């Protein structure tokens, strides 16, 4: 959700002057945090929610590799072997070192070396921009996360593996369903993601 912050803040300044948005740490995951009111809206890959939580799909993204300008991986076509041989940054709110990229590489009898796991794509992109490490960026050729990656100066490379798409959605507790301000926020998020 932090990747949406610039557009959401600009929209709020125009349409709700004097308002403020609070972006909470990403480890505050939906179910309990939405239920007890610590967060009003969760944006991200929604795979851990209680059944009463309301959700709406926003966008389906595919993963690309993000590397700093001048990175050796950008000098030649990216192959599974070249991708696996690079040092990697993992992204996991739960601290996991493995994910779908590892499953896809195993199909080629390859393994990657994850040297750091960070809790967000933004922090992973910041590290990749200043190192020889590779991060995964959800978005492909467009979207707020891609805009941030490009602002960091990252080169985005297609990954030659059949990685599953990432479905990004938003989730909220039913108590907010009829709240006008919350409805405005959900509409604003939809508009920002759609680029309108």
C-alpha cells in the first residue's frame, strides 16, 4: 500500500483537504487487525483473512526482476540459470526465504541464494538499487509499484520462468461497509490502481 501513497495523498489533498492518511506497518495483517480496528483497510496479496472480512480484487500482476542500473544480469538475455546464480532479496512479511520463484527454479534443477529477506517490496527495491542483489517486483510493465521501481533507478527484466500471477486486493471489516468516508477511500484506491 505504501506504493500507492503519493497518488492517494495527492487525491486526498485535492478532494479532502485537511484530512490525513495513516499507513501502518505491513506486519499488521488483515484478519485480527481489521477485526479489532487497528487498521481500516488492507491492500496487498490477501491470503490470510477471516471469513467475515470483505474483499475486492484490484489488479493481477506478474513478477519481474529488479536490478540496479549497470547490473550484469541486464547485459544479456536472462535465463533461468543466470537468474538463479545471482544473489537475491526475498520479500516476506513472515520472514520466509522461499516462494514461487524457488518452486519454478526447482523445475530446472536450479536453486537461488536468498541473502536477505525484507518485509516489503519497497524496502527490497531500495536495497536492490544500491547492491548487486536481485529483487522481485510485482507489476510487469505498469502500475504504482513499477513507478517506484523506476524512481529507484531499477532495470526491470522479464523472468524466464512460469511464475504465478500475484492478485492484489483490498480488505475491510463489514462494520465499514456503509461508512461514507471508508467508501470514498476504497473508491480512491480503485482509481489510483486503475490509473484514473
